């Protein structure tokens, strides 16, 4: 008998330790290596019109506040022939309406949880008081109502909302709880950018899913994945195989990576250039032309793409440009090529919009006085600075009105990213160098390349609470749910860090 040599791959293990994965010989290794790359280019039928989420309805109360009623509910959706898929949604069976409001407006919400377990709604990217943030401490019990209210106080941007219950965020997002939140302002409305919602200004919530043989969502982690679930089918706004009928020369796409773990490297099938006009926190000062744009989970970008009459082109995700070490990328989707959405241009296209030479305001914190510097090291599945999340532990306090610089590092070979609640930050440097153009606008979520140091400058303004914290965490949701998250409070003059109220974690009613 011939002895077969077992091949060993050394992978960075949980918590930054090292473990060996033994695969049974070259044949087995080759099988899993080939199987781990997903290729759907040319395999998607693009036979369903892209669904455009409706704009959320609102009423106005006596004070002039706009009131939105949000019903978190279960339902079913016929994604495929056969049995309908069991789903969760907001004001419908899957995903939720697009909330749209303007800077300076008072917005109020009645969030009713119609599920049989607790959940929450977090306003991702929003600058607001911590009691309104919708994090783990504002979980809404079954049949409970949460009533947050605040004044929109930030530039025009593409934000989103999703659940944030401690340890269960990934599961709740995967079932379907997510939606866009678009903030407008006078400056953005004065620009001649594409702006007709659903026509030349199109929301695109990009997510992956796996289905089992009974058409139900399969939430089992992928083989050797360090990121949890990697779906083999891509949906946009809940549509599998979507196409969009283009009627204008310029189309603005509001791209949201709404997946729980998958990274997308967006580009078009003919490698045409497009213009990045906005990042997480709003419009860039000037557009940046590119043909690739990589977004990790939670990140958003607004791009403008030009079409010619009668043409057809597909939006794709290409292999990752960066983010992994060694073979890890292959087993975590880094080599995948995915068809996402087909665009079909009409024979005649309206041509009234443009990309202005000047748009938003550049981040301005590079020369600010720095009140404090902090360091954060993300490692394994569940640790920041060697600790896992404890809901009753406040990790530190920052002072309202000050600017801090946080140096964040991905200390292993896994993919991580870093999201901070309440603030938009400026990426000052990446390993001591100027950040790439896609990271030069306001950000609230940034992908962390292995071993690289990201210096992030952020200003804490307007809202203080010594007891109720904001979160910072990896937005790979299996990592967040496993404990890769921490908490901080914003302190007013003379305030010191308090104690997280026990009742905060179980409250079903938020104050105004």
C-alpha cells in the first residue's frame, strides 16, 4: 500500500492562536480548493424586474415631527418555484421600506415587534443620542413598542437600518430585517445629480443567501469559512436574478453591502468606468472615477454610471483586490465571481442630470486638536484587545466636543472591518500612507486589511449619556455576535462613566 501524505495548512485560529487543518491528501485538497470558488458569471438568468423598496409613509404630529410606523413581522416569499420561503421583514414579509427624511427634520418612530422573540432596529450611520441608537440595550420585546425620536443632524447620505440584538444580529439580518435610510439636505437637493427615486436614483441592497432543498434559508456556515455564512445566490432588494430597465443616460446606484459576511468588489461586465460620488457619510467633494469598488459588510457607496441607448450590461462582483492572507481568501469568497444585476438601456435615454464638479465637504479632522489616542486590535472570531463583549462593561468614555484618533489593526489573516456607532470618521492613514481614494470621504465602516494599521479621526458631538453606551465592532456579523464588540459612552463636562442600567437591556420603550 502506498502511504498518502497528509497536507497541512496552518491557519490563524480563534483568538489569534495557530492551529493546523489537516486535509486528507492532495486529491481531497484539490477537491475542496476547486469547490470553494463560486462562479456565477453567465449562469444567472436575469429574468425578474428589480424590486424597488417603497418609500416609507409618514404622518405629521402637532409639533411637526414626522412619524413612521414600523411593524417587524414574519411572512413568506416565493423566491423560487415550490414552497415559499419563511422570512422576516418590516412593513412586509422581507426587508423594509426606504425611510427618507431631510436634515433638520424631527423624526419619530413607533417600532412594533410582531415576532415571537426580542429584536431591535439600529440606525446604522446615524448621528443621534445613544438612547435612540437601537443597539443591544434597546431590544424590543415581543409585542413591545419602541418610540425613538430625534432631529436629523448630518449631511445627506445613504444610511441603513437593521437589528442589533446581542448575539443574534446575524440571524435576524439573514432572515430579512434590513432597509435603507436616505438623508437629504439643501445642498444635495441643489445639485443636478440623478435624483428620481427608483428611476435614475436606485437603491441596491446586495445580499447573498443559501437555500436548502425545501426553499428555506440555509444558515449553516460555509466549509472552512472564517466568516460564517457565504451564500451561493445573490439578491438585490430581495430579488433573485434581477434586471433593471434604464431610461436615463446617467444612473445613480446607492450600493449597500447588506450581507452578513460576504465582501463584494463591484464592477461592470465590460469594465466600464463609473464615478464614486459618496461614501458612508455622504457626498465626496469631487467624484472619483474607477472601474472597481470593494465594499465589506455594512459599507455603502453611491456611484453614477453612464449608459448608451440599447445596450445591456451586468453589474458583477469580482475577486477581492485585498483583505486576505494566504489561502484564507479562497475559502471566504475572495476568489468568487458573481453576476448581480443586469441593466437594459432603452432605445432613447433622457439626459438631464450631471455629475457636478463640486459636491460635498471633505473630512476636516486631519489638523484638529487631538484629545486622546486609542488602539484597537481585532483578532480571531471574538476579541478586541484580547477581550470579548460584556453588555454590562463600558470599555471607556470620551468627552463630548473632542476629537480622538483611534488606531485600528486587523491582527490576523481573517477578514475584519470596523464600525463605530454615532460618528462618521476620517481615515487619516493606512499603514502610514494616504488612504486610497475610496476611503477619503466620511466613513463609519472600514475594511481592515490584515496587519495594516488604520488611523481614524472622529469628533464626538452633541449627545452625552454616562450610562447608555454606543458600540464599536466588526461588522462581519458572526464575529460581532461572537463578541468582537465593545462599548463607549460620551461624557459631558464633569460627568464620569456610570453603570449600564439593568433595565436598559430589557426595555421595550425608548424615551424621546
